[in-house]
C-alpha cells in the first residue's frame, strides 16, 4: 500500500473539474511522471499558486463534487506524481473516485459539516494528516490543535487499495 | 417491484458481486481512442498481459488530435495503430476514415439496445440514446475492459426525467439539456443513470437523443438512457436487417429492456419545455445557464460548430439554414468540424459546406481538437468562443479563455452578428 499521510493542501471550492486538475493539452504525455509540473495549473481559486502551494503537500481537502468532468485518469496520475495519494472531500464525481481506487489511491468522503469544521479549524495553517488505515481514522494536526475523524470504506474499495489497484484484482478473479 | 432500463441491462450482464452494491458486468463493446488507451496498452505490456478479451468487440479510433499535430500525438496514434494490428482489431479507424468517437461508432451501428459499453472518455454516456448502458471510465477500467471484458459499477440508481410539452421552433435538444443541467446542477445526477422519457424524447430523432444523452455527464450522470422504440429500430435497421424478420420483431426484442411500470426511481423530474427558449452558458460551469435573450449582445471572438454533442448532419443543417446567403461578422472567426467523414460527405452533397465557406467558415476535418483545447481552434488568453460543444470549464478551449455553450443554430446566428444572439429559426412562444 501507498503512504496516506502528510501535509494538507486546502482547496476550498466545490466542483473542481479534471480539466482544472490537469489541462487536456498535457494528455499527449504517455509517461505519468511527466504530468508532475502541470498539476492544478488551471485551477480557478483566488490566491492559489500551484508552484508555491503544492510544495510538500500529500493530502488534498476539498468540498463537493471533486473531480467532475472528463474521465481522464491523468488527474489521479498527476496527483500521484506529486506525492498526493489522498483526496478528502464532501463528495466526488463517479469516474474520478473510481479512478483513484483503481490506482490504489484514496478518495475519502466525509459529511459536509465535518469537512466544513476541518476547513474552519485548519485552513490557512500548516496542517498534517496522519492516516490510520486499520482504524479508518484521519488525524489532522496543526500547532497544538488536533482533530480525529472517522472514514468509511467498502470492502471492495479497501481490497482495491490493498491489492494496489484493479488490474491485478480483476485478472486473477475474472 | 419492477426494474429500470439500467437495472434490466445489469441483470442480463452480471458476472459477480464482489461486495454489496458492486456489480461486475460483462461488456458488449469496449471503445478506444488515442488519448486514454495508450496508457492502458503500455501498462498491459509492462505487466506481461498484452492481450485483448475479444478483438471483435473492441472498436478503436484516432479522433482527439488528428492528423497528428506533433511527435507526441503521432506516437499516441502509433501505439494505438500497432496495437490494433497486433491484436487483429478490424474496426480500427485511422486518419481519413476517422471521426469523433461518439458520432462515428453509432453511425457504424456498433451500439444496440441492451448493450453494455465502456470507453476511456466521459462522453460515452452518449450511446445510452440507443437504450444501452454506456459509461465513461478511466484508463485502468478501460485496461481491465480490454483484458477481461468486464467492468465494475455500483448498482445503478436511476433518475427519471420526463420531458413534456412542445418545443418552440428554433429550440433544440441542446437547449433542453442545458436547461435541465441548469436546473439540477453539475452534481445533480452523480452516481445515477438518467432515464430520459416523455413525449418530447419520443418525438426526437436519434441525433437529438444523442445530444441529450451526451451531456448527462455534465450533471454527473453515469449514463443517459432513452428507451428503444421504432425510431431506434429505424436508425439501426441497415445493421440489423439480417438478424430479424422485420422491424416489428426487432422492436419487440429490444423492448424487453424498457422500464417496468412499477420501476423504482430515486427521483422523477418533469421538465416542461413549452416555454423553453434557446439557452447559453455564461461562466465556467455547465449549469450556469441563461436564456440567449439575457445574454444577447455579448461579443465573441470565435464560433465553433462540431463535437460529439453537435457535429452531426442535423446540426450542420440547422446551422447552414441560418447561414445561407449570409456572411459572418468581420470581428469573428468561425470553424465547423463535421464529426465524421460520412457527415462531411453528406454535407458536401447537400451543399452545406458551400454555405459554410461562402459565409466565411473554416471547414476542418473530423476531430475532437478544439473542444478540449488540443488542436484545430485553440483560443488565446482572454478570448471568447461561442461553441456547440459540452464543456465551458476554465481553460477548456485554451488557457484563460471563456466558452459559451449553445446550439448550432444559435452559434451560427452569433457568427453572423459577432455577438450572442437568437437565431431567426426561433419564434418566442411568449413574446414580450
């Protein structure tokens, strides 16, 4: 399994689409690592500067309908190329969410009030998340403040993450 | 309790339920293009699994950037071309025979009622117009589809959309779907299949139904589905005539996928289009929709007519009807991209290409190109495009550019005036 802990990037907006995560003009790359410099290049979010704000970030926290739009798996690949293996949001677009788990990455849904509470408590501060896979818990920490939240995963999603993705799982089973 | 169309299709294709609510289904068709498939091919090769489940059920096309614009896109085409040859994939459409996938594959008769289809392209939902379950997926799902002929989906919850009333002249399927997305929002159908029905859908031809289903994903929908009927059978008849004694028999066979009267829907929306006027998007999300009248006078730099949403022959006919005998404004450049070679040839025969060129349009070969800012009409920063495509996302057709989505008739009228305007085909049902 991949590492699911690290510093948090706060993207305080709903409906962030996959064109914003990785613009189509970069889909001519067939090597995933080459997507790294272009992550979130076209994100429409006041004050956001990908070059500055992506430094050392490992976990994204966002709002509703994250990853809507195109089916491009280049969106999870571009996140992974930057060391981001977890996106936590109120909700996800179907294809993006499936793509994350198919790659062995986490797309975790939390209730809107909990996401809101996390933004209120931590946004704008250097914040770290530690993920306890067995206990299904995320612990957000900044300075002396700490908040632990529980997440749910289906057995199927959990199997995909533990198997490292869908290809080996499906080829052995079907 | 009865079943929806999607539930019936899932029941006939179920392979496994690896967890509660997760269905692994057998696929009737796996569609491929050169942007999302090479990653799957290379990964299969790296894993020592360079196999395909059934070459006859895999269809492939180079459509996003064609002809290739540089070495990278040429390589993507090469990977797909060599793979198709290696695995004897007969239905591979190379340059000259290629068109926008969601226009080309229906035209070839590759989609049938009751089919399950995936493609590494979010607008795969278009094919639901034929009463199929067709869903966009990522490269890994595509890869497993190619290898094993299966895909996993959550149990399909269905949102029923009954489209009622009578459309005014000059109002099109594009206006209907834009108004619906404006109503339910970009996440309004997430994780749901949209089942389109009602008298307006029944009266639509297949091309209009494809426009409708094409943008189901813009509301987050897994698939848009129209129940198969006589219109579906008539469209498919050249491809299925050998399989059925007559059209009635084909219809009877297909209608086993029709929803039961007591089917369960998560929600039912009645969308009355009697007062609907031509629609246009105004910002960067497809649910930010206004009437063309409200947006009238907004200047544009480029007009684009094409794509899997509105690049079919009926779309070109509607635009040409507006353009005939007229010239586009000096301040505007306009591009038309017939979605397939067949559309292009038919437009030539009907004199539509001449009308477009006389009006001052650039006519390109069939390609997705400009719709996603990859080629053939990319915008500069700060420019504005009136477009018949499906996404107005920030940066979609060019970094820092703005896209207004609209019907081909509205786009043609906008090209003539240089500013957003209603087409002369439109007669307001409730004039002010």
